[in-house]
């Protein structure tokens, strides 16, 4: 097989292009995995925040809609 033949040059160019494409895809997948792990941690933190804030809203709704006497009793009990 001659290195100077056009067929050999075409095969080498195609092999280089395919190898570059594979390496490029591998780098993208690795990067997306790292981003995914960070996104999952952020998602967990945000879910905990939503849970905490939902509980606070429930308490505030109770305070806003309860009768004054019950509210006073609850405040005394907490103090």
C-alpha cells in the first residue's frame, strides 16, 4: 500500500475525521454527566427549600385564618 496514493490519503482523512468525532462526542458526554450530577444536587436542595417554604406558608395561612382566641392560646403555649 502506497502512502502517496489518493485512495490511501482519503482513507487516512476519513479515519482522522471519524476519530475526531468520537473524541468530541466522548468529551460532550463526560461534560454532561458532570453537569447532571451538579443539577441533581441543586434539584435536591431546591426541593428541600420548597418543602420548608410550603410548611411556613401553611403556618401563616393558619395564623391568618384562625380565630383570635385560638391564635392567642397558641402564642401563649409557644411562649
